[in-house]
């Protein structure tokens, strides 16, 4: 299990959890960290790709070796796979996070985090971020049940940007992914997953990074935009991950708990 962090100060806490510490971003990390800036890498894109620069590094440099342990997983310094999301404090964090593979995972290829439901978006945020949707279709928010992944993405990451990105997908995924974002009201968040199939994960990385590279020609790297569009590649991958693994794998859902270490 790799635990991704932006701060060198988290080293001892991550090691105490028996996870492999991964340093991302601009902080100075000592030699005890695994980094995304060695070998074949796109570390310089981290501000735009988020945790996906490490996914790229794993794919290009260490993917086969990782599966000698049968399962490969990812978590973040403030988001953890847990046994019981209702019971968690600093004292019981280590005993509550996933340290061994539960028996109930044996028949699955991939573990995805429990869904984030977009209809939980607060009205105040809809008014703030959903102006273009309100203008083009003032009835779209009358029932939160009608909120879709696409509407939610348009609100936070640029109106129409998801449509532009979908057009850059290969034909094998284009229509299916469009249907997913236009009909589904939830996705599995944070680009977090646990996988036991080298072939499956290699196939996913092949598809998603080829797509994101095409998207770069459409959206570029403009640091003057807001956070939701600066990191658009991370948010595109997050939605695509939910769709792709649900389409191509035998998956199981598992709780992720937000906890600041």
C-alpha cells in the first residue's frame, strides 16, 4: 500500500502505519520517500495531474514488481481504507486501516472507494458554481435526483470541458463513458483503488494516460485558472476510473475515511 503525501513531515506517521510513503509536490523529501521524479516520469505535471503523476511512475517503472505481493493499493495522507468508518480517531487509526486483505475480497479484481453522490452538493455551491447550467436549463436543479456526474463536473471544472475531453477518447470508450457521466449520479472518488491484476491495471493505465495526453492539447497548463481547472486532468481521471473499472472488472466497494494525520 502506497500512501501519497505532500509533506516530508508526515514520514514517520506513514511508516508507523506500515505503508510505503510517497512524496509528491514541491516539498523537500528525504531519501526515505518513494518519489515520482525518477526513471520515466511526468513529475513536472504534478500541479495539474495530482496523484496521477505517481500512477504514471508506477506504470512505467515498477508495475510488474508491485504485483509480487498479489495486491497493489493507494491511499492518501488524509484518506484511508478503513474497516469501520464510524470508529476512527488518532489512537485507533493503525488498528482500523486495512493492513491485510479481507477474505471477502478474494473473488474480486479491484476495490473501489464507496461512491460520492453528486446530489449531496449544497444549494449555495450550486448557485455559486452552476450559473451556466441555470441559464441554459433553469429546471436542472429543481430535483437533486437529476444531478449527474456531467452536470457536477461542468459546475466545478469548466462548462463543456468534459464534452470536449470525451470527444478525444477512443471509440471503444467514447459513447459508454458519455452515457456514464450523463446518467450516473455518483462516482468513486480520489483516484484511489486496490487491484490484484497486473494486466487489468496495465490496460487501464494505457487507456487513461493516452487520453489525458490528448486532453493536454485541448486544455493546456494554465496556472492562472482556478483550482478546479488547473487540476482538470486529475478530475477527468477520477471520473474515468469509476467508469472504466466498473465496465472492465469484477469490482467491490469499500469505505474510505477522511482523516488528517
